[in-house]
C-alpha cells in the first residue's frame, strides 16, 4: 500500500483527495496536517468522511510528519509548499503540490507567475525547482514517472492545454490567434469565505476578472509553445458564473490555410485515442459541465468553422477533480507505477 499524507485536508482540494482515497485500492492515508483545527479529529472538519478515517490533524511542525509516508500532498495556497517541501524531499518522499509553487523548473519562470499574483517573486526553495515536473499526465508521463516533485496544473490551465494540445502538436493554427474564453464555478476561489464570493454577491451574477495577466496564462503559453516548437501568443479571459463546480473553456484558433476538417480530427484522435480520461465529441452530441461533475474526465467538443477557417474547441472539466484532486491522484498513480485509472474509474453524478 502507498502511504499518503495530506497537508491542508480541510480545503476543497484536500477533501477531494480524501474522497478519492476512501475508494482507492492501493492507498492508505496515514496522516493529515494542517494549520487550523490542529488536535481535532478529521471527522470534525469533513464529517461526511467520518466512517472512512480515524485521524487527528497534526501541526505542520510535528516531527512525525515525515514518518510512515511515501507521498505527501500539499493542498495549500501559493507559498506554503515551497517552504515546507524540503523536509519531505530530503528524506526521499515524493511530493505533489496543488499551488503554483512547483509548476515551473526555473526561478525566472516562477517569478512571472508570482508577479501576476502580486506575490514575492523570489522562490523560497529554488534548489528544488530542477527536481519538479509539470503535472499534466497526458503530456508528461515519462517525466512524472521519474520525478520526485510534481506541480499540479492550474484548473483553467489544464482545461485549455488539453483542449488545444493536439492542434498545437500538429501545428494546425496561426500562432497569434489563440483565444481562451473560460468560465468557472465559485468553488474555484477555494473554501475561505470572502465578500466577493458571499452567496448574495454570486447568486444570479457573473463577471470577468483579471482581463490581462492571469497567472494561468504562463502555464498555457509555455505548454502550447513547447508543443508547437516555437512561442505562441494568446488571449485569456476568466469568468466566474453562479455554479458550484465546473469549468467550460471555449477555445478559438484560426487554422492555417489548407488545413482540413479531417486533419483536425486526425490530430485529436492520434493524440487522445486510448486516453482514459479524455473523450471527443461532435457538436450534435449534447454536452454540459454536468456530464463531468465529480469525475477526472475532460470532454472536448470539436467544431471546424469552415466559413471563418477557425477551429472551435469546448473543454469541460470539473475544476475540483481534473482541475485539482483528480489530476493529483492520476499523477501519483504514474509516479508509483499504478494504472492511471486507479481510484478514479467511476462515473459522474446525474442529474
């Protein structure tokens, strides 16, 4: 059995991990670590899991945190993982971080991301960055398998990257025509209450934010540029809608002259046929965010707009699963040589 510990079990990401591990055949959760509720029973924080876990939340400085563990998950805000990672990495423990702390292998790349968040641009553990790997399982399996640290991708980022990766790999579109129009549920802001996400502020209300310079742009641009073989440009507009969980990313690119609809479908089938969590659909197949709710799936609707010579891809994910806990478990499965579907092979909820 793989022994796992979770730093930050009370947030949506940590709770998602606990829900998955309650049915994962190869994982035992041996500890939970937090800043708040230290000394209390985990069941007091996540009462719906009381029948599955009998654990006490320990403080971040408890000396037993690095004992009886093979992998640790940092389900924590930016800045936490980079400060607490060394104690685990130095003992050979694998680490998966949910924030942006380890999504970049170079300090200058991290600095751009941190600047977008208005955070200190100096990484607290720059010596660990060369040991990290970006955790889009479908693109970086070989690297993830050998990595000690995996930086889980941002939820918007993975929806856009998976939506456009085949078109980028086959260089089907003009490099400066990428538009990412993305809508997310309120849970993407995390569990901590704020006036902006108070129920009356969100009910029957939606808004765009960070119209330029959203932090996930740097991940999307880097991955698509690597697939294309040269740098690309993109516009990214995130929006919050009155929905609990789910992301719908509507992605547009202008196809290169002569690119046919068959070439588009061939590129997507070549890359994604056999992928357990990615499914391709035509516009006549009814889809919505509800079909991926509670799953690690990414559903893609593909349409070639022939009159305008554009490719339209609509990417649906659950922001708390494929955009967070589900991807983390898929990455963990790869790191330990398990089938990628272990603990994740279940349907969504209907309705």
